[in-house]
């Protein structure tokens, strides 16, 4: 008993699998139930189901990750790359961000790049949006944050926080072609409030 306790204590901690398919989850869960409930040799069927579910996770082809993650209150927006999640906040809320990290099996975080504040003009905002790089947010005080996802059409994100209560804050997603150079070429794709 002590040897098993020492072995478990020596393990690295949690094993992150990312999002798991329905079949894999069912095999592991049902196998665990059989293993715990049955007291005969039929319990070994549960161990086999667990092994089958674990091998199905390992052999499953990697699904493409989403390119954008948005919290339910639209206060936190994340651009997802192969190795990190770039957010519009330098210190994202721990609860939401840790859920994204576990679901996507990504540990790294890219903080936004802070830019100097400039007057909020149409030409300045257009230059701000078109200078956004893929996979990282650039934030300008008073204007918001802009970034470009890795999607086909090059989605631009602008997250602007008016000086109102947090429940009234608005985050907008603007979609445009990667070659767009002016704000007039951008068209709103969706809006949360």
C-alpha cells in the first residue's frame, strides 16, 4: 500500500488530454464503472475498456483548434495559435483562462503588446487595425485591442471598453480581408453586449 502511495505521489500531476470525443469518454467512464462495481473477473472488461478508450485518445487525429475563444461576458478574447493563447488582457481571469488551457491543451500565454495612446480618428484606427499581427493582441489605451487570427479570411478583432460599468462593455469582432488597408473596408461580423 505504501509503495503505491509513493508511486502516485511521484507522478507529475494532471495529464492534460484536451477535448475528448464522445466515444473515448464513454469507453473510459463505462470501463471505470465496471471496474469499480463488479467483483468478479468481469471487472477486467472494465480495465480493457479503459485501455481501449485511452488508446483511442492517443490514436485519434488531432482536431483543428478554434482560432478564437471568447468568454461568455465578452471581456476576454483569445487568439489561439499552435503553442500559445494570446489574450487581450495581460492578466486574464484565472478561472476562464485555465479552462481554455485545459480544453485546448495549451499552457503558454501571450500577453498583449501595449502601444502608446493616440487620438481616436478614423485614419488612426484604420492604421491600428491593419498593423495587427497574427496571433498576438496590440492594445492602445482608450481605443482597445486589435489582433488577427490565423483563420482563412484574416479576422481582425477590436475590443473597446467604454468608460461604463463592466456589464455594459462591448466587444466587437470585425472581419475583413487581409489586404484591407482602411477602416471603411472592414464590416462588422457580430456584436455582443
